[in-house]
C-alpha cells in the first residue's frame, strides 16, 4: 500500500484567490456527465464524511475509508459496492468542494489526490484483473480521471492524471464489445470518448464515438424497450443516454447527439407504459421499483405525464402494448393525480435478444396491480451479492409463473402467439419453450384482461410427451397483501393496503384448491426495493400430467369484494368460450385454441 499524501504542500493550491473560487469548475458539464445526471451545489456534508473516513455508497452500503486504505472487500458493502471501490468516483465530492473554495478546500483536494495515488500504487496495471477493469467500474474510474484532469490545476498532478487516463482509455477501448453488451458498456465508452478528448489521439476519439453510436443502436429495441429484461434498467439507460447526449453536444458531435435524443424519445414511450398506477416502473428482472427520472424527457411527453401523475406532459392513450423486449403491459385506463382506482398487469413473454446480466428466468411471469395494491408481484433483484436469496430470486421458481419439476433450457425463448386487444378485452398467449427439449413439457399461458368488468383471467395449458410431468402454477403475492382467506363459496379473499394506508380487498378464484403459505427464507421474499427484503405470500396449485395428456387450469383475479365465477361455454360459431362473473357483472369471451 502506498503512503497517503495529505500535506497541502504536495501540490499547488487548486484555488489561488477568492476570485478564482468563482470559476465554477465544479459545474464542469463534461465532468458532471461522467457519473450522474446532476451534481449538488453543496457537497460539503459528503466531503466532510469522506474526510472523516466514511463513504456513503447509497444502496450498495457504506465504505470505511482508512487513512491508508487496503481496498479489500468490506462487510458493510455488497458485491457492487466493493467493486465500486475501484471506480474512485465516490471521492469526487472532495475534488468538487476543493474547487468551490472554503477553509478546508486545499485539504480536501489533497486527500482526493492522495487517494488516487494510493489506489494506483496498490493496483499495478498488470495485477488489476477483469473486475477492476470491468467496463462499469473501470469505466467509472476513467470518468474520474476525466474529472481530475478538468478540475485540478497543479501541472504536476495533471500530468500524472493524464498518464493514468491514457492507461485506462486504452483498456476501455480494448474491452469494447457488442456481444452481450448492456448499460455498463455505454458508461465505459462515454468515458472513453471524453478521455480521448482530454489525452487521446484523433483515432481514439473516432473509435470511441463509433462505439457509442454502435451501442446506441443495439441497447434498445426499435420500439424503445430495453434488451436487459428489466424495465428499471431501461430507465437507468435513459439517464446514461442523457449524459451521453450532453458530452457529445459539448464536443460538437451534433449528428450523434441528435440520434441519442431520438433513442431517448423512443424510450419514453415504453417507460410510460411500464409504469404502474402508483407511477413506479414494475420491478421485472433486476429492475427495483423506481420512478421515471426527471429532466430526461420532453415536458410534453407521455413519460413526463406518467412521472408527474398528469401535472405535465401528454396524456397517454395506449392501454395495451406488446414490446420486443419481451413484455406485455395492459391497464384499465390513465388516471390523473394519485391513482388508487385503475388496474394494470404485465406478462413476461421472453425476448429475441441474448441473455444479459439483469434478466431473470421469468417467462410466463404475471403481475397485477389494482385499486392501489400490488396483488400479484414480481420479486425484484434484492441486491447484488452471493446470498441464497439473490441466487434464488433470479430463477423461474421465484416468480408468479409456470414452474416444472424438471431441468430447463435457460436460453430458450418464449414464443408470443397472435394476440388481440379491444375496448372490451386484451388477449395475449405465450408458448414457453424452456422445458420442451429437456423434459418434453409444453407450457402455454394466455392472459386475458376483461376491461368491461375489470378482471384478469389466466389460462394455463400444460402437455407432456416424455413422462409424467409435475408443474406448479404459482402466484407470489406482494408484501402489500396482508391476509389470504379461503371463502366458503370458493376462491380466496385477499386483503391489502395502499400506499396511502387504505385497506382494500381483491378476490382470486382458481381451478382447484391452492396451497397458501407465508414466505420462506427465499420463496416469497421480495427485493423490489434494492437491498431490502420483505416477505410476501405464496399460493401454489400442483398440476400433474400423464404422457399425451392436455390439462387446462384457469385463474381469475379482480379487485374488490365481488364473488367470482367462470363457466366454460361455446360461442355461436362453435369455438370454446368462457363466461366470467364478478359480482353482478359478467363478460364472455372466446378462449385461445
């Protein structure tokens, strides 16, 4: 470990006079776009904490910063937090406060520079390894060098920073690939582009820009949906796109910046549809519950309407959509202000894209939010660590899905079958290929949202071609659901609580008697808020199928205390139909065949 240089005399004062304190270097657009959308005007509290030896890494934990750090993993940080130690971006409040002036400005800047020197000394370039130079952590570190280059004034330190930046610039350009790339690669190449303007060659600037343009085209589907299997990461990607747009514009890459803005606008339409009535983007895959970030989308966009609950923006009109990222979203309508009335559902239908780090094995998973309560939920990501819960929560078994007691082909796509949507109902069917080759088990899930009576019907069809198959139809009820009571007339009464504290009910009717159990150590646990664990309730219905058999299972769920019922009927043209009742309301529809 290198000795820390904490004496102010280690380099010239970053601010030679009070007049220079107003040079606003801490508002440097390119530096501030390296890691975040906006930098607080006052970071004195954060800087003081770092000086005292504590670094708040947000949801990733707290880092204890010794006078002479050893950079070893800490129990107070999760996996990402420990890797982010190597990004050094967490030390930037020291540098920015140093440029703002003040009694301790010199000491803070000195501590920042000393930390950089210590890290480099303790991490020789030939010993850094894949995670230290990973496009997220190494890319963020490259962004830190960009900030140091633009904010420091001492020529000796600036020369040293330039040397470090050249090293990491070459590494990040070399690590570029579009094979399985996700948001982290864009962070990397954005930093590379900015660094190439600081210390790179014309060829490096051209290469970095070409990489950014390539990523822009492949990180989003044509309809604006994400490729990562997690709409929350699509929201995070929109923030990286905005940072990219700012840097490209600052360096006069006008066409590329305009193309990024086009991608942002496409994303906005998708993210608006992915939001529940409580304005949270559904926590599918590794996307923890989050709202659409402010300052990204046009003030007249549907994304802005969803973010502001209708205070700004254009009212969305779309109530149903199928998305290339492997999602279906549907709803009863759009309600301005606090919405504890309307209904929303999602269906995971797989995707055409190759698997990425943030996708879960969640094909056929369903969520249902109605009257202010998430009744059927998605478990979310929990946190990035090696715990049993994290390992479990990414699997099929953690979701409200069809789960076979057999090995599966994790890369098998779902096949979205012909679908329809009208003012009366939505119909979506997905054929799940996960178990067909390995076990001969065919799974098809059809989801019908009956808009006329505000009810959700799930039809599951299971077949087997090799041996007797055991499949579980599983519903994971969110922590908002406080109780599940079996009813004498059939079905279950669910009681939940809205965000405003109101008690609400819903009914669920299944084809058979379901098993109801409280969450265990992993099954039924929700991590929809990153890093937090909250127990839900698990309802499961076993399905056994002999070779050559076809078995159908129906589930009906609707908000309110309306008794539910369904009856198989035949339409006038002879096609099989279902008549659904919810209290005095009724609606019939033709079933998928």
